[in-house]
């Protein structure tokens, strides 16, 4: 298991090596997708037994990835 960001870990034996909330099997992309789909932070916290800090860590991680993305325009 490797910690790749605050509250975010990767383990090749958990969720096929996708980033998850540390100490859970909840994938970061699930959390971000649920928010994009209209769920509130409180709803996600209740449904997946996460803290507000964990939910926000998933959003910070996703934002960091997007900020590093480079798109080559032709």
C-alpha cells in the first residue's frame, strides 16, 4: 500500500490498484462522480461512512490531477 496524497492510498490488491480513501475500499472516482451527480458531501459521508475530510481529500486529489493535465491542441 502506498499513500499518494492525504487520505488517499493505492494498493494493487484493493480496487485493482485505483486510488481509494485511506482505510476504506471507497474509490476516489466514486466519490467525485457522486458529487458530480448531485449528491451532497453529507449524503456521501452517510452512505459510505466517510468523514468530511475524506470526501474533501478526494476532491483535492482529483483537482490536483486535473491541474497537472496537459492537453496538446493541434
